[in-house]
C-alpha cells in the first residue's frame, strides 16, 4: 500500500490542532518521520490516518460535484424563469 507523508503543518490542517501538537502526536504514536532534503520533517501516516485522509478527500470531492450539479440546476431554473417572464416576440409583433 502506498504511503502518504505530510508535514506537521499539513497534519495540523488535516486532523486539527497546531503544528506543535501534530509533532508531539506523531512522536507519541511512533509514526515514521524523516527530514527531507528541503529541511522539512515529513511524517508517514498510519493506515487508519491514511483512510481518514482519503475519506476526507472523497467527501470533499463529492460535495464539490454535488455543488456543481446544484448550480447547474439553478442556472437551468433561472433560464426557464427568464423565458417564462419575457413575452414571446410573436405576441409583441401581432399586438402592434
């Protein structure tokens, strides 16, 4: 199974808290850590944390697709309402 590595800042943003508590939690849980060539420490997620992270991504993607579908539906409704409110041009021409 592929591993996911995050910085302390990314851990804090993903799972809540701040980078200092993310570091302490990573040490306490015995998660693998290494310093990258860029000088930043990376933490390997446990299988449970990986599942939670991927679940968050899935929920976010689903919410985005539902929002997109709802916006499209509202645009179609607005277009239908504009068409219903504006009188047909044939009626205007025959009345004149």
